[in-house]
C-alpha cells in the first residue's frame, strides 16, 4: 500500500468519524430543545440540513476517487464499500433529525403533555446507541457493534410503549389541541425508531468493515 493511498484512507476515516460526531451532537441538541420547548433552537437546526448533505456528498466523492485512482482490493475495498454505506445512513439520520426538530417546533406551540417524558427517555436511548456505534467505528470493534445491534429490540419496545400511551390518551381526550400534540409525539417516536434502524445498519457495516462478516438479516447471539 502506497503512503498516498494510506493517507487518503486515514483522511476518509477521519471524515466519517467527524460526520458521526456532528450527527450525534445534532441529535443531542434537538432532544434538549424539545425537552425545554426551545422553538428558536429547533428552528435553527431545521435550517441547517444542507451542511450534512454537503458532507455526505464530499465523502462519497472521495470514496469514488480512491476507487478510481487506486483500484483497491480485499480489506481496502471492503473499507470503502462500508464507508459509503455508513455515510448514506448518517445522512439519512441527519434528515430525520431535521424532521424531529420540525415536529418538536410544532409541539412547542401546544401545552405541555406528560407523555413527552417517555419520548425524551427514548431519545436519550437512541443517543446512547449512536455514541456506542461511533465507538465501535472508531475502534473497529465487532463486539461493540454487535452490542449496539442487540439494543435495537429495546428501542422497539420503547417505541411500542410510547405508541400505546398515545393511543390510550387519544381515545379519552376531548381537546383537539391535545390530540394534535399527541400526534406530534407519536411521529417523533416513530422517527426515533427509524434512527435506531439506521444505527443498526451502521453497526452491521462496522462488523463487515472489520472482518467481512455480513450479519444483516441474521440474529446476533
């Protein structure tokens, strides 16, 4: 492997890690803004979606350039394939965070409702999953990646609990405003569950990156 190729690979890894960190920060800030009903902060993050899109395109172009110039094989080729897939999932998470900010902004105009605490708890769980997935990526650690994958079932249960609570409250609620707020909460919960799916995809790609293991559609023991 040439020194130029190695430098480009190292720079690419750094770019993906920085993008992961940016996504994690945005999720944390948006969740905090929802909890505090901070409409100004939520509007700000809704307006910054293009930054993630631009970084995603930049990383993809770098991968394609390396493929064209160096024609890597074996583990190097696997690394580039995994990075392109991880990059795409990170961009999708960024889009969903913008959607969550939008729903949170609408929610902030309604009176506070108790079930939001469940959503905040779910959000922190997702944030922890993302942090652990980032650690697995930084360390190239299959065991950490598998631990993240196993947590997806717990996230699905949290989503189920929120939905059950919302359905119960909607069935007895007479206020149109309260029902609208509950619909926003339901949607945020579904968005968080979708972020969990993308995080699981990334964890699976980390396992592939490290040793070529393809565990998608398989159970992890």
